[in-house]
């Protein structure tokens, strides 16, 4: 942005713009990919950094539902090469659904504050992870004809555990991320 004053040109730092959401989302999804690659599994469970990062992107940029679905689709596509799953392409459905749930919770008018702190990142990430995870494991169960016991006693607990871990991660990262991405070079 430039401001002209009496024969001089004064430049000021740009304060975002119409496509700032793309930059924020791209950066967070890239961080999600890197963390997914380098984070070791603990007891067979790894945080789903991609869900945590796309939830943060949605919470920070408040996209439309169609943009949120697109963010989820991109996240799902980015996960495929790094997936340890038998059906990595399930991410192309599970992640857009999780992202839309996050956008709906982000746009909700319900107060999700305790004291002066918002719990919206925790709530949005928890439910987004559940929707994404249950979509993923249900498709996997159906396509691979897995026994119901495996679905109930192995896959579902993993989804709940990952949702709990993602919830804590997103809530902790939200406030510094919000401060960083909402600063305007002041």
C-alpha cells in the first residue's frame, strides 16, 4: 500500500489483503506436513498435525464453508504420500468433512469462553478430528471388511486419543498463532 503526500511517496507495510487466508493456510498446512513427517509414533499413535493445522487456519481466517472444504481437500491430498494407512485416499473425503465441521463451529455464535479465554480452538479441533477420524475408519472398515471388534476396540479408541491430543495441541498453539497472524507489523 502506498500513500502519496506532497511530491513524496511513503510506503507502509501491507496489512494483509483479500488473499491473506491463502498465505496463512498454506503456511500452516506446510507446518502440518513437516510435523507429520518428523513426529514419532508413541504407542502406535501419532497426533494428526494436519487436522490441528487446518483447524488453526480455519479459526484464524474464518473462510466460507466451500473454502473450508477446499482447505480440507488440500490437506487430505497432502497427507496421502505420508499416510501409514491401508487406504490413504480416504483422506480426500474425511479431511474436507472435518474442515467443514471446524468452519461451522468457528462461525457458531455460541460463547465458548472461560474467563477471558476462548475454548473455540479446542472444541472445533476435537469435533473436527472426531468427524474426520470416524469418516476415515468407517470407510476403511467397510472397504477392507474389517471385523466389528477391530472397529470398536482398536480403531475408535485411536480416534478418541488422537482427538484429545489434537485438542490440546490446537488450544496451546492458537494464542501465539493468533497473535502472530493478526499482527500488522505494528
